[in-house]
C-alpha cells in the first residue's frame, strides 16, 4: 500500500519533471509553442478546398502553379476545365467563353469542374458558367519590369512590337516606333500583359478612377493574389487558405530560363518599363501591399518564417530524391522526350531528368512534379476524355 503510493508519487514527479524540461527546452530553443502545436496537429479547420480557379498570367512563374494544381487534381481525382479539342489554352488572347472548355455544350446540361487554370483572358460571367459558386479564385503577379523582360525574350518572334527591335532597352527608348496599338491582340505581350489577362484594357490610360475601379473589381473576385518575387511565402499562404498538405504545394521551378537568356535593364530602362506598363505597375504595387497585409494577418512573421523553411527543406528533399544531379537541365540533356519543355523565342527553357532507379510509386510522384505544361495538359485530357483523340504536342511530333 505504502510502496504503491510511493511509486505513484515518483511517477507523478517524473511526469512533472518531463513537462518542465520540454517547456524549458522550448523556451531555450525559441520555439513558438503555438507553432509547435500547429505542426503536431496539422489539421486545419475543415476539409481541403477543391474548387479552385487560377488565373494564369504570362511570364510570372504561373507554370509552376499550374503544375501544383494539375497534380492536386490528378491525385484527388478532380475534374479540370481543359481546353477543347487540340487546343492548349482556353481561347487566349480572346476573352474566355465557356465553350472553350472540353465537354461544355452551350445548349447542353450545365457542367461544372473543380479546377480551372489554363491560360485564358478573364471573363467572369463565362467562368461562372463552368465553375461552382464556392470556387476559390486566385492569381499571380510579378514585378512588371521583370515580366516585360521575360516577355520580350519569350515572345521575341511572336509579338510584332518586339520583332523589329534588337533589345528591350531600345524598345523602351521609343516604344511607339515599334508598338502599333491597332494590331490589337497580337501585341498584348508587349504592354500591360497582366492587366490584359485579367480582362481589362491594356491600352487604357492609367487614370486614377479607372485604375481604382478595376482594382476594386479584382479585390471583389480574387480571394488571393500571390507575388512571384515572394513565391515561397505565396505557397505558404495559399496552402493555409486552401487547407492543403505541405507536399501539395511543394514544387520545382518549371518553364524557366537559363541565366544565359536573362538580361537586366539599366535603371533608366526600368523606369521606362514602369511608365510603359503603368497599369501593370499600379496593379503590382497594390497587390504586393495587400499580399503582405494578408500574410501578416494570417500567419505573423515567426510562423511565416518557420513554414517557409519547412517548405524549402521539403523541396530540397524532393530534389535530392527525384532529380538527376539534383537540379535542372537544358533541353538537349533531357533524355525522356516527354519531359522536354516547349522552347520559345530566344529563351532557353530548362527542364529535368529523373533520377534513375526510382521505385514505381516514387517515379509516378516525381514525374508529375517535372512534367512540362503541354504534356500535362495532354495527359489529363486523355485521363478525363479517353474516348476523344489525344492532344498532339506539335514540337514532340
Ligand atoms: C474518379 O472519378 C471517376 C468519375 O468522377 C470515378 O468513376 C472513379 O471511380 C474515381 N476514382 C477514384 C480513385 O476515386
Ligand atoms: C498600324 O496597323 C494598322 C492596321 O494593320 C495599319 O493600318 C497602320 O498603318 C499601322 N500603323 C503604323 C504606324 O505602322
Ligand atoms: C513589395 O512589398 C515588400 C514588402 O512591403 C517590399 O519590401 C517591396 O519593396 C515591394 N516591392 C515593390 C516592387 O514595390
Ligand atoms: C507502375 O505504376 C503504374 C501506375 O500506377 C502502373 O500502370 C504500372 O503497371 C506500374 N508498373 C510496375 C512495373 O509496377
């Protein structure tokens, strides 16, 4: 009797000591207890959000986001609003219409999809015809100076405004010499391209009232606007709002250039780019502000740092697991044709080789992470519409 009480007491003391040690250790290691708890119980309130519309802007790291959404759709057996027939985008640069989506008959029964993320020019009423009411809308923006620089290299042979000029610096020194506004759609890559993708007029004067009204309309519709320059912070915030798992938002950079095809502008060129793309500049400034406000409201600096670190550690793990030599390759080095990215303009677009000898399940997971955009569109199309002829990828034919 006596010894039983004694051992109970000892046991109690031991537990108390252990709790105290953990507590002191936590303080010593400067660990936020709430953070610790949140990782232990990584269950956010409610199930993951599965109805998502991503407005894919051009030259903004959006292909990497597309890969994240495609992977989520494929592994969760969700339906994707894919381009009709042999197309690879949803009618861009024309304003989006519901009938650009495979399986949507204008006079047929209503059909809704879970995920929509291929290139399109935003047109809300038509998007609403194919996306459910509770859809989460988000998009990505990039500093317009760098966006334009990337666009110039990528669309060098495509946009008439860029064709006849040797450098972006020269273009910006006298844009009206090269940019013909009445050529309309073929020149959209050359001025305020993000503003255009959002469904607005990229040649409108940047008047205060017009800009404010357009930004307010965007605020109304998009629950989140992420920022390419802060990609990891963006993924942390996206994951939190969608209530997804960490691995769902871990990605490798896709459709990006080798350093060789990146040029930087002079300070004067940058200022000219800001003036030339004044609408995009206002757009970016505004949403860069709201992005950080949202990050601080949702996470706070300490938790943000911890979650970004978690994301980066996991990315490094997956790079080491999946990728040959742990990093990107230029297209001539990529042995599996299906993993070669589409090349455009003067850009040298990189891709990946997978590490040989992966077990089947890991291989499937890694392949999804490095699958270039066009190949992934074609792959999902075949899964979703096995009875239709498969999409042909012209540069692989
Ligand atoms: C995926 O969805 C299709 C149709 O929506 C269904 O027939 C199939 O059983 C689902 N598969 C899994 C693994 O959930
Ligand atoms: C711009 O394009 C229009 C339509 O093709 C053409 O008529 C006009 O001459 C062009 N303007 C200049 C300055 O090249
Ligand atoms: C975006 O916001 C961050 C944080 O406030 C700031 O440091 C950065 O300079 C902003 N970027 C631009 C291009 O204004
Ligand atoms: C590997 O997995 C795929 C897809 O799950 C399956 O179709 C294939 O038969 C598997 N291959 C082997 C060798 O197990």
